[in-house]
């Protein structure tokens, strides 16, 4: 039995875009499970843009990562050895776990998943935090109605791709904004969006006017910045803006400056609301049920960009800020046995 | 009987801050009331910052004023001659009427007010649109709770002064931001605010930290601009921002630029909502009743800056953008007889 494993630690805080120099891979003992604990082998690691915020030493909705400690995120793992009556060897579980090849977890820190109804990785994407983020942000704040126009930025990403499909299920006219022709094609041909804009090659403000002839009722905000600025002049009365992410600003060293939004909000009586998925923890069951139903009905598709090998975890994280991924970014560390 | 009167027309659209050159005072016949109409003598004219927006040729929540037509706003008037069974000579009414000394109005365009329970001018201020704007914006969107911290900008103005007092009635810690030491004194000594900041002489961001030791739960937005920018870093989780006005930007010729707010809204799950009082038209009765009750109980004070004489109406409007008024700006055109 092996006794050593690899771990990934944050060794200094990124100033702008994170680089490999911010992290260190070290060898460390796996350790032993005590009573009520389980030894887990890491299967999939979720890499997410919000982790960038936790690398700053700043107050936010989750505490910052500590220096010289491991990064942690959503992880799918398999029980190797159990000292808990709740789990047995071979169980597949989901939890917030450190970036390492093996973890010792308390029995209440993870929950079992059923990977016969969907692949285990789906519990990090469409059936996990990103699917639930799309679900609650869109339906609880955005409240799209049939015939309304819903625009989503970061549309080919983990959250955006689900947002657009749920809006289609609700009968809305759905427009996606993304960063490549490949993504635009994916949105139109795979996900059934009504229109899609490549912000790198097209004039977003101008194309939005053409593809939103009735204005914009819901804007699901994933990116912030200039793309977002183009939305405000097109808002209809009583528009809703769930503010989920602002990836364009995460690596800014200086203040993120743009047109102030107050005037637009007043003119249209529109609402902007920031949220994080934790706000909805008491309602996860409701969302997970609808998402699973739509998935099995074939109404919801999901895409994953899977990077193979624990050694490439940092690369997979850094790739998030290059804008090349489609769907959910996941690192595959081992096979389920 | 006199047959001619003065009227004020918009003759060209202001590019930045309005000036006298945008308006013209003309003489015109008073006209005659037809069946179902009443002849009204103007008593009080309401001058309001939102009228500036209607002077632009731009889509907003109210249509723009037409060139070479009269400005109109909230007016208190007295019936001189009635061809309606609903009104008799001497009745005092409230309506949206043109800026002129006499008006012919259809009987359904105005409503009678009872100026024995409060001075007639109060129906343009605390018991009128500005009181209702404060009431619904603060209570329906801001939802202040006892012990929470409420900050209001434009705090000595028509809306802000009522907002702060209602927040005090609800048991909140109330901080006002205003533009002179006289206003600060008024907020602290007359209206019972817990703290007040003179943004012209004090560092708003720094003083806010001192007077809001528990952060900010509600920010009632009247001004926009740099004052508003100082609020966002201090927002508590689940803060609410009713966006009522952005007077600092009304006269901007160029885009109003500042720190983007998305990141702050995400970190704190905060809400910003634009509104106009028309959204609440079905609930005016509810607000008017509470405001009148608080007024008679002495819990609500109101201040008016009254300019005497129809000839000074334009001056009174232009003064709004100088930031010198306290409370509601009103022009007194004639006495109630």
C-alpha cells in the first residue's frame, strides 16, 4: 500500500492573473482514518473561477485560502477504507476537499452520490454547484417568462450553458455571448440558443440590438466588464439581472471602471442582484430534482472539459482565465474502481 | 376678468446643466372651460430633479417634453369656475398640470385635497409624490430593520429627508449625506439622524467607515457618482439599494463612469433596484395613510424651500442643481382664497 501522495498548496497570492509560481506541488503522507472517518481516493476535482477570489486575502462570501495550505474545491472521491458506519469501501462521494490524491474526511463532510443515474463528474457540473447556480440565479432572481428575451454572458461556460437551456425550457428567446466561433456554434447547434455572439470578433452592442429586437428582460451576468456595459442600454422595464460572476475583473490589479448603472436602473425600474449558491442551500433538493428530470428527459445537455491527471490540476485552473474551455472544467485524477 | 396669462415653454433641450436659455415665458389666452372641465388658478408648482430627464429627447419612464410646449409637473390649484358636477368654485385640487398661471383641466385629471389637515403645499411634498417615493422605495425595496444601518444620499432633499425619518421610525441607525454644514445641522438637530456627512468638506469613504461601524444594510440612492461609489465597499451581506435618483449625472454630457458594481454585489449578495413612484400607483392610499399618521403624530417633519412668484419658476428649477435647497422645492404662484 502506498503511503505518500501529492498535494497542491498556495504559496503566494496572485497579484493579477494567477501563474504556476503561485502554487507548489509537494509530497506528503496520506495518513490514517480515525473512528468516524473515511480514507478517500480523489477521482475528479472541480476547478472554478470563484477560487480565484479565495486566493486574495480579502473578505468575501467564503474565507480566503491560507498561504502554504492546500487549495480545496468540489471533489468526487471513492472510499478506499472506512471507519464509518455510513460508508463502505467503493462508495462514491462528493465533498469540498483539498487538492490532493487521497483525503481523510469526517463522515459528515461528504455525501454519497448515485453514479448510475449520471456519470460521477456530472455531480460537479450540471447536477452540482454549477447547475444549481444556474438554476437558482435564473429562476429565483431572473424569473424568465415565455416570450421574454434572456441574455447570458459566459454562455458556453459551466453555468452559462445551463442558464441558457433552462431559459429555453421556460420558453424565452435566448441569446448567448461567448468568446469563440466554436463556442457560438456549440450554443446554436448543440444547445439550441436562438442567437449567439462572439464578443471577440463582433460588436456586442450592435449585434445585441439586432438579435434582441424586443429589448432584454433578463441578463444573467457571468463576466462583467465591457460586455456587460453593452447590456444596460437595451434593458426593458422591470428587467432582472442575476449577478453571478464578473470573471473579466477577477485578475484586475486596478479598479474595474465603466459606465455607472444607476441611471439605467432608474429609467427601467430594473433589478440587479448578486448571489452565491450558498444562499440557496436549504433548497438544493428542489433544484437537483428539476435538473435531474430535465437531464433524463434530454432537455438539458452538458459539456465538460476534462483534464487528465492530478499533475495538470494547476494548468486546468489557469486555463479558466484563457477563455478556451467549453462547459465545466474538471480534472480527472483516477478511475472509479 | 383677466383673459391673458403667462406660460413657460421648453424651447430647446439642455445639453448639460439647464440654463434660462432653454425656456421661454410667453403670454397666452386663459381659454374657457367646456362641459366636464374646470378653470383652475395655479397655487403651487412642484419643481423636481426628474424633470431634467424629461427635457432630453430620450426614452425613459415618462415621455420627453416636446419642444415649444409647456413643462408640466405636480401642481396645486384652486377652482375658479367649474363646469363639472364634481368640483365647485374654491375647491383645492392636485394634478399634473402645465406651468402656467391658469389651467383648464378635465374633471378626471385632478383630485380634491383636504388642506385643513395639512397645508396644501404638503401634498406636493411629504404627502405627495416625494413622500410616497421615500415611503415605497425605502419600505418596499430597502426593507430596513431595527438595528440595521441605513444610509441616504441627498439626505436633506425632498425625498432623502423623509427616507431618513421613516428609517428612524423603523428603528434603524440612520446616516445622511448632504452638501453643506447647514444641511448636516438640519439632519442632526431637526430630523434626528444619527450621523450626517458633508460630502463637500469631508472624506465620505472615511467618515462612512466611522459612522457605520457595523457596515451598511440599506443605501437609498439619490445622487449616484462618487458619493455612491464610497458606499459599495461597506455593504453588508444581503444589503438593499433602492435606486431613486442619480442627480450627479443628470447634467453630464459624457458617460458617467465609475467603479463597476458587479463584484460588490456578488461578494455580499446585495440587491440594487431602480424604481419610480408610478410603479406603486395601486398602493398610494396605503402610503398616504401612514405618512399622514406619522405627520399628525409629530414623527415626521418636512421642510420646504418656497420660491415666491410664477416669474421665478425657472430660477427655482435651476436652483435644484446648485444643491442649496433643503427639503422640497416649490413655487408659490398665488394664495388660496
